[in-house]
C-alpha cells in the first residue's frame, strides 16, 4: 500500500453541541470537526490527499492533475497540499452555478499558481487530462491523476482511518448507543471509507449519505461498489469483529441541483451559526445538516448518538487574495468575478 503522508492536523475534535442539539431535538449531538483537519486548509479532502499525494511521490511523479467544478474544494485542497510537497498541480474545472465561494476559490488558485484548464463536461475533462499527459515535459508517467473529489479506493482509505479515529473517540467518551453519522455525499469516497472503517472497528453505525449532486451515477450501489474496492486494499478483517455499518442513502436534500441552496440548508446554516458557532456552506455541509435536523424533528434519532461530520473547510482564506490579479486566470473563469 502507498505510504501515507502527514499533511493533516489529526485527530479532529469530536465536540458536543448542546444548544443546537436541544433546539432541533437531538440531545447528545456531536460534531466531528474535520473543518479543521489541516493547518492551511481543512475539510474532508486532506485525509484523502495524505494517501494520494503519498502515492504520487512514491511513484516519482512531479505533477498531479485533478478535476472538479470551478469552486471545487477538492481541487483547491489538492493544489494547496501538492504545492506543500513540491508537486505542480493541474486542475481541469467545469462550470457550476455561482456561489459566494467560487471567486475566492479561484483567486486562491491564482495565488498558488495552479495550472487551471477549463472543460465543458466530463468527456472534455478526460481529453484535457490525456493531452496533458501526452505532452508532460518529464514524461507521461510522471503526471499523477487524482480522481474527482479524490474518491478512488486509495483516497477512501483516508476515511477508513477517520472511522477508526471516531471509534476511538466514542469509546473514550463511553458512548455505546448506535451511531448515526451524517455527511454530504458528492464523489462518495468519504462515505465509502467511513462505512468500511466503522464496520472494521465493530461500531454499530448507520452512515447517512446526503446526496448533493445531480449525477445518477451517484447512488447506493455505486457507494457499495467503492466500499468493496476500498476493502481490497486492506488486510482481512480481524476475527471476532463484525461489519455492521449500514448505508442510508438520502437523495431528497439535494434540491434543484449541485450548489443550488435549499431553504432547509439555509435554515441549517443559520442554526449552526447561531447555536453552535460554526459556519457551513449551502453546497455540501448545509444540506447534510438539513437532513440531520429533519431526522431529529421526526424522531429518527431516538436511541442513537447523532454525529454531524463537518466536511467544509473553516480555515480563513489568505489575506493576500485581495491582491490576486484574477485576469491571469483562463477566460472561461472570468464570469465568476462579475
Ligand atoms: C465540503 C465538502 N463536503 C463533502 C464533500 C463530499 O465528499 P465526497 O466527494 O467524498 O463524497 C465534498 C467533496 O466534494 C466537499 O467539498
């Protein structure tokens, strides 16, 4: 297995949220603070990148190429951590709806010197990667490809470790009730890794996968396929431990589409801000909390320990972003600054 790099600031805290829990009817609500998973940039991508960038270095690569929407947190995290370990980062980005975060994400790419390319859709992003590979100055094999969202079986191992981390924290707190873990599901690697890891740790858990993307390739069977592929990278399960983590796939909080806010996500953002003091986004984390809130209100959390996984970075954006000349970015991205 590839060596795991140390990029993160793990373990992340598992925190009680009494005021928010009381307001929504989820006593005992906990949040897993992956928003602080890295010193420079947190969120759920750092864990995956420890494996992926470790693999890239082990294979002697000098550059990585990855993919995402224009405001992709994954593409930004990859660019930040690739730079930290001395790898050039290419990111092939597609259009998305405007959000309050896209412009600063692109400016941060400008600051980092990410080589941004534009693709109209999945097929074109593939062609762009192939063209990059064919013309890579040090040879095609030295350009390492990282899947959308970092969600390959190798990347998902980061969330297998996250599950072990959570299991240790629950045990230390003496929490033995079945757990319901809520998180946004985009490219599925985080959910898949948690399912594998919680099962291997013997934790009675349901992973509630809150779908935030319109693609019909993202569904329960695709998540389970990724769990099987991730399992294959791991040693056989220790005798006596059971695989008990259950997947609950929830498409109904996605709203009209990727990055389009829903009233439920807006309410979740306001409650999280006012009662727990943390910031969420409307693309991913707000939709996941909206699902948890709805389940709390309908009594679905009774007898469970609810855990909200904060997957969105909360580290501040660099002050120098105001000085970035955005006109250096490709023409196709200029519309996000208007
Ligand atoms: C903030 C945030 N939360 C959740 C997710 C979803 O994680 P995954 O792509 O592993 O399903 C992403 C990834 O795109 C993300 O950026």
